[in-house]
């Protein structure tokens, strides 16, 4: 089905589903509703799959993340490095003259947190907190990278997405 130019008007709820499938951020097309029809929200799927961390010395920080076990996929030293996680998500390091203290925490999930913790301790990685069970049903260990970025290694399993207190599908959302 061809896209509807923005100058034309979608006139029924059935066209809403078609528009949802057509929407692309780079598209020159969009849908307008000319008369009252059931509300159709065009939801754009977004996934968090890339985080960039600041580093004063990218080479030093890249070595740290390789020691944690991440696969380095880009090396543009001394300014940039990128790593891939097992699930395909990526994170990168970008050079900054000054790295300001941050309260942001980057979480990396481990299938076996305790074994990972033991392996990293044997490699000389220092932790701020050993693995500990949390009241939100996760097990977490904390450390910092060479620039002070806070890292949490954790295991949550299904409770990350499906905690007992997850909102039901019909719960109101703000």
C-alpha cells in the first residue's frame, strides 16, 4: 500500500493501522485525521541499545572494559572506542578533557553474577560492593570504571521486565 502524502487526509480508523506501519522518522509522509474517529496513537518502537560514557583516557578505559569481558568492535584511539554486549546492544567511550561526577548507573546483566564477580576479582578488578540481594528481587554488585562511571553488574532474570508489582495492561499511565 502506498504512503499517503501529508496533504491528503486519513478519514477512517482503518487507515490508522496502515499509517502506523508506514511511519518512518525520515519519511516525507504523515497522517492527519479529518474527522473524529477512534483515537489511534502512532507508536514508534524505541529500544535502548547504545550508551556513551565519558573517559579522560579512552585507551585505559577500553582496557578496563575488555577485562570485564566485553568485545571491542571499534577502536578510534585516542578519542573513541565501542563495545558489544552479548545481546547485541553496544556502548562506547568518548574522550573528554574533564569527566564530571555522575549519579547515572550503567547496568550490565550477568547470567551468573557470583561467578562473574569471582572471575573479575581474580583479575584484580576492585568492587565497591560485593554481590548482594536487593528488596526489588535483583542481585547486584557495584564498581566504577577508571573515570568514576558507576557500573552495576546484576542478575534479575524475568523480574527485570516482569516484577510482581508490574502495572497490568489496563493500568492507567501518565
